C-alpha cells in the first residue's frame, strides 16, 4: 500500500555555519520525511521581456530586393 505524501512548505535562511533550522513542523516525532532544498533567488532588476517594443522602426530601402545576389536561379 502506498502512503499519501503530505507537503509542507517553509522559507528559512541558512546560517553562517551552513545550518538550517525549521521549527514547528506539522509531523509527529519519528515520522520519516524527505527534505528538498531549493534556493530562492531575488531578481536584481525587472527583466525587460520585449526590449524593442515601442522603439522606432526605420526601413533603409523598403522596396529593394533582399539578398538578390544569393539566389542561384538569377545567376
């Protein structure tokens, strides 16, 4: 029979000596638990998702052929 896994989430900070202290977990003494540690990074600055949005567009030669000299059929 498979046991049902119960998840418990808490955020804490690693101490100078590399120790984690988690108090008040909702499990009985002697209960086997699995511990997964994920680092929580904070973004320094907001990432710009679309950096070119709202920038002016300028077409140098809008009606000219593009890469005309690279077509083999024209040779």
